[in-house]
C-alpha cells in the first residue's frame, strides 16, 4: 500500500519536486519585524535578506506545536493512509520531539529526525520517494532512511559572516578577522550539528571551486542518483562554477539547483552555496 511523505518547510525542495512527488509540506512560522509569516508561503528569502540588510534583526522561527502536528497528521491519515514525516535535525529545533509526541496520538505516522537541514533533509525525502515508487511499505522505507540518514552530506560555503554573527554563531572578533583575511568557512552537518570544517580564503568563485574539489577528494563512493546545488540568492557565476565543477569531478545522474528558504537562508546570507549528496 502506498503512503504519504510529508516534511516541515525546512527541507528546501523546489516546487516542482514537491508537486511531482505529492510531498505534503508544513510551513514553519517566521517572525520578522514584529509580524508573523508562514515560511516560503507568504514571505520570501528576498524579503528577509532585504530586511536584514536594511538593519533589521534576523527572523525568528517558532517550532510547530504538538497540537498543530496532531491536526496535520490527522488530516493526512483521514483516509487510512500511513505517513512518513521528516523534520530538521533535533539538535537545531524541537520540531522533531513535538512531531514524535503527536505521532503517538495518530495511528500510522512515522517520524524521521533527519539529522540534517535544508536540502540535506530534502535528499532523504527524495530517497524515500524513490523507495515508495518501488513498492516498499512505509515501515520498510522508514527503516532504510534511519540507516542512511547520516550519509546525507550537508555542507555549504558562506560568503558573509555578518548573518552568522547576528545569529550568535560567530564572534565579533572572528567576523572582523574574516573580513580582513577574506575568509569563507566551509560548514558541515556532522552528527546533526553544524561544524566549521575548513576555512577558504580569497574570492568566492575560487573558494567554491576548491570546495567542490575537496568534496570529490573526500567522498569517493556516493549515490549517483542526484546531487543538490543549494544556495541563498547566489550570483549566477557561482552557481554555474559549482555545476561545472560537479560535472567534472562527479558522475551524478541528475544535478538539481534548489534555493534555501527563509528558515535556513536567513541565517547564512546571500551567496551561501552548498553541494549536497548521499554517500554509500
């Protein structure tokens, strides 16, 4: 029997993928400038970046409550369907804990702590869609995703550190030093938490090319199904440079460009770019 795949809006999949696979998305609540919005529904990353660049504070997000998840899951299971729901890493949000609590009140719901964010979470969702298309049951897919979720390689290079500084992830001293030395950190999700893996220096174009080369050197064995090039309003030349380098050094069947949504993008700023895929 087929089943429904759902996710919080933190997965940063594009509209075409969401529609094609009929993925049900729960939009997180965003608070910006004293107003409340729904993530990627009635506010865009362009609006957020402009607000912050004009001197405003970073937006704040509100975790989905247990009751909200219960209502969401009841709607999805009303016809007897089972559901696999994906959350952003539990180390970054309490959404997972709330979703698990809700799942105990609604029969047939499996909840995945992706241990990822952005399209790293999206990669796992797309793998679940692949397995569903092969006729696997919800429980079988859930078990397989649990085994592979730490193999989703979520990483990105940040152009500007002022957004990280505003979000409390970068000290003022580090910010000033990075500006002087033109440093661009390579940040990775390791065991569900963000970690600075390396620091590149120089112009962003060169850094992106070196970043992709470093990924190719580190990860020799990988799932060739797809790779995401996910970015936050990056300059076209940076996106194209990443695509060309991925084509040169990897052998993916599909290269998909996605855009960071308001939840993730607002904490890293313009020109942040990542190459995300699953290793074997």
